[in-house]
């Protein structure tokens, strides 16, 4: 039941805008909790990369006196990877298109992250 609810929130997030290509809820240690990833994308790899980015981002935020980490934004030539906290034990990872409207995605991610955190 809980897994179905997590999955539904991710599916709703992916459907909220055409700019979001994929999403996943990943524990802070890199374990996949739920995902709405494209077929052929390795969930284990996404989880491991998310954990590595989260660890480095958290350390950088603290070392550079930026306060607690809220979001990581990675921009590549073909789009964005966005990580946002979802409670204390998980992170919401979203893959977005190159020309995505980031403000709307941040808002949708915040709502989804809050809903996911209540279920964890």
C-alpha cells in the first residue's frame, strides 16, 4: 500500500509538467525507495549517484557556510538533475529537460517531497 502511494506521487509529479522526464525517491544512503524512471535507466546507478551528490553537496554547504542543504541543481547540455530533501531520510531526484521552467518544477517538487516525507 505505502509503495503504491509513493509510486503514485512520483507518477503525478512526472505528469505535472512535460518538462519532468523522470523522478525517484532515494534514501540518503542511496537505496531506491520508489521510482518513475525511463525504461533502461539503472536504478542502482541513479541511487548511488544521488547519494554521492547529496554527500558532497551537504559537505560543501556546511564548509562554505551556506547553512543546511536544501537543493542541488546539476545542469548538463541535455537537461537538469535536481535533488531536494524529502524528510530527513530521503531525497527526491528529478530529471528535467534542458529548457525546463525551473520555478514550476521547484514548486511541484516541494509539494511532492512533502507528501512523500509524510509516507516514509
